[in-house]
C-alpha cells in the first residue's frame, strides 16, 4: 500500500506543477476574465499541500503497519481528486454547481488529517 500512496503522491505532485503552470500561462486570461483565477490557484495549492502530506504518510507506511495510515491516505487521495478536481473543472468551465461537490473533498482532507493524528498517536517511537 505504501508504494501505491507514494506513486499517487508523485503523480499528483507532477500534475500540480503542470496544472499550476498551465493555469499561470495558457489559461490565465480566461481565468481572469471569468473571475476564477483564485479558485484555480486554490485547487493547485491544496493539491500541493496534501500531496506533500501523502508523501509523509507513504514513508510512515514503509516503517509502520497501521490501518489508520491506510485510511488517512485514502481520505487524502479522495480529497485531492474531489476538492482540487472539482475546483479545476469549475474554474475552467464556470459550471457553478460543481462548487457543491467541493466540500466533500474538503471533508476528505479533514478526515485524512484526523486519521493521521490517530495513526501517529498509536505509533511507538
């Protein structure tokens, strides 16, 4: 499972860089004219933050066996896909109802952090 998490995080990091550059250059005028540049930037930032956390979780998983780490990683991955994904699509297409899906991804992030706290509290250092 650790390998899957680390691969997902690596791909997510590459995508965050690529999508960030794409938004800053190719899409900048479109995003500014629609008023969605901040939304797009939020998607990139949250993807980066949680990608870094996933790397941390993945490395913990190589040393410690914990169902809480596994659950945390799933919640973080779900958060990246739903939170950042919905914001990317909303910002590019201006389909506003996608904003209703975004909090589900946010809940994934919150749960991921909570599950990570439980996992760390159970690790014997």
